[in-house]
C-alpha cells in the first residue's frame, strides 16, 4: 500500500512539474503577440462600444496583445471612429480587407 502511495506521489510530482513548465513556456516565447480580430462592417452601429469593450478586456486581462480592426466594407463614419481609436491606443491596428485576407490565410 505504501509503495502504491509513493508511486502515485511521484507521478503527481512529475505531472505537476510538466504542467508548470508548459504553462510558463508561452511566457518565454516573445516572437508573436496574441491578437483580437474585430471585423468592422458596413452596418456596425455600435462600433465605439465594441472598441471600448475590447480595449477594456485587453487591459483587464494583462496580456500583451493587439487588437486588429479589419475593414470589411465599413462606412466612412465607422472607419473614422476606428482611426481615432488606432491613433489614441497603440494596441489597435486598422487593416484593409485585402490585408486581413493575407494575414489570416
């Protein structure tokens, strides 16, 4: 019985160590940043609310990520709102539809 308990304890220790290593591994990989992609469309009435909420979510998460705004045929007023957010916050990136298609193929 004691041998079984020791064996289970050793397995638990190794699995906990492996989980810790694999959990910390993405923190060491600094080459890429996670991204939140938001398609901006023609009839997007609540664009400012969506952008404010996404900015709040990213800041609250504590992650170093970016928010990519994909212009999918948005009207000029919505694009102006997106440009203002991109100018004021460096985590926003405004991309054209063609650029988004190239990025996410």
